[in-house]
């Protein structure tokens, strides 16, 4: 739902104020209280949103142009890594420590998905602030994260915290689309992003309707994405003489069976912890359903009932199980020919460790039609995904401590991220990665990610910056209490 706004009034005032600010000499700018007191993280996010990084093409180089001079002035070493695509770069800023411990890295992707401009109530690339909310493409995913991580590491330099390890800040290209992503960067420039552990996008800081943070989830694993093809075969012939073995009908029947099919609940230990946390932070009847799911000992009937209730939320439905979604359908080439085959592409999102071939066999059994076959797009020979990152590290412990300190009434839990991120570049090399969208958001704000009027509150950005800065002081500071 769109939050209510006055039709023009407030926005016009902000625009006029901005215009006046531009005309004012620096020393009298202090008169405009609202603008000059804007939190530095919100101001940086505003600037980042004004760069259109919709991918394709991404234009990530423009972020490097914005950030490089600022980091350089604070004593960071800068690397702008070009890719074979003009305008597409990875940005790396390194703040040197005394080298007694291995680096900590903060990764944030610079590209965003595109917009359906006509569905936005403001310019998605205008850097609009209304009622203490920054609105624009990437506000949550993940320019808000760039702003929070950047400000937190800049503050380490500004406050001259003595460091026992390098702190590396990375703005990545091609996370949302295309191929010069972090895996590419890791292959060719590993020494620049090698670290003891890393922070990335992933879990959530979820606010209730009363504005209080209910829980903080820190992702330690991502689901794996696997493509599958369902192919139906029939006789190719003149459409004036239809036969029983029609490929398109066969495909439609197969898809109808898959629509009615539900994969079983399959909880990783981190997901069990996550649902136990939800049980503590919600009201009946949901709290009871979460407890039933987390227990692992409930009978079939109780479990099915809890599953139905909890699965009304597509995110929670996805965390509990492997999911399948048809995403492309293809069949036929002209209106007077019955095609000999028709196919659908299914996007499988699998829990790490799943045998994808066993899932394919389940789908084949469910369809139960010799005219229809299911296969993975690429052959798969090993369990999919990467095991969860360890929780016994300084970075994870410190994140938990600082999350509890910043949001005293919130529960903190590890989390299986329902989608994919670029954490694999490190996790596949045995380096722990922890994911968080570092600002409190509501369920409504979460649905706007990749959607319309994406937004985050200035207060949330300020809280997130504080939390990440304190985490880094603990983890990388020489007097750090990280143990
Ligand atoms: Zn993202």
C-alpha cells in the first residue's frame, strides 16, 4: 500500500528548499535547518540514487567517480577495476590496519534492477526525501547498503580508530544481471578482495507496525537457483485434424499437476532457529504455527495446518522448502500447425545441500506422463549450494552483539536467504560471509524492494550506520573486544 502523502505540498517545499540551498553561499547554508542536519548516510544515499545504475547497462563506473575522491581524502587506497564492458567497474577502497589480523570486507552491489517509471509516485532517480524517508530505486537493494557500509568505514578513518586489520569496502558490478560480477572479480583479482570474513546483503532488520524492531536475521547461507526444462512431445500435424497426443495440452496438464504439487518442509538448522525466533516475536495464532514448524516433532496434521497458515507469506513459504516457479513457456510457431513439442522453463530455488536430480525425479513422478520429460538446464552432479558460513567468528559474534545493543528488544537469528547473492565468490573459497540489509524496515517496505516507491527511513539509515560502525570498531579496532 502506498503511504499517504499530500499531493504536492511537502514535495514542492523540499524541492524549493533544495534549489535555494544550491544558490546559497556555503556559510549561510546553516539557516536551512532541515537540509543541513540531514544524516550523512541519507545524504550519500540521495546522491547514489541520483545515479541511474539500472542493469543493463549498470554504469557502475559513475559510483566509483562519486566515491573515489572522498575515500582518497580519508587515506584509503583506491582500486577501480575495469571490466571488458566500458563504464562497468568494481570499486575497492582499502583502509590499512597494522596487518596483525586478516582483512574484513564489506561488499555492496552498485547496480540495481530497472523501474516501471509510470508506477512510481516520485522520480525513482531523483533522490527524493519525503517525511524523513529516502525514496528511489535501490533505497533498500542495495544503495542503502552502499551508503551505510561506506559511511561506517569512512567513520573509522574520520575518528582515526587504530586498526589491527585492513578494512576493505567493495562496490560490485553486475549483481542483478550480466557476467562481470563478483565471481569474475574473484577469479582475476582475488588478492584485492581476499579477507578473513565479509559482510554482504542478506538478512533483515524487521520493524513491527509500532516501529519497534522485532528481529534481526543475519544470513549465513543462500538458496541455490537451478533451471529445469519440462518438455512435452506430440505429433506435429495440420491443426485441422487434432489428435489426442497434443504437445501443448500435454504441457498444460503437466504444469497443472506441478501447480497443485507442494514440496515437503525441509528446515536447515539455521531455519529452525529462525522460525523459533519468529515464534517469540509474533502473536497467536502465528506464533503457535511458527513453534510447530520449528519443533520438528509435530504430527502430520498439525504440521500441515501450520504450513498452510505460515505459507500465506511467500517469503516464509520459500524459506521452509525447495520452491518451483514456471517462468517461460514456449510452443508452436504458426496458427495452422500443431507443434511437435512444447516446453516450459521452471526456476527451482533449492535449499543448500539438495540433490537437484532427486527433485527432478519428484517432478517427473508428479507429472506421470510418458510424453513429458523433466531435466535440468545444465547437468548437475553434486548437491547444490554452499554450506552455511560458521557462526564462531569475531565478525558474526560482534554483529549479534551490536544488533542486540542497537535494538535491545529484538531477537537475533541466523537466516537462510531465500534468493541468491554474490556471497558465493567468498563462501566457495571457505571464507565466511554474513548478510544483512543494514536498516530497520517494515513488511510493506520489504515488498517495495525491486518494486515501486522503494524507500527507507532516514532514522533506519542512521541506526544501521551506528550498528555497522560499532561492529567494525570491535572487529578491526586494535582494542577491539572481538574474541
Ligand atoms: Zn541486492
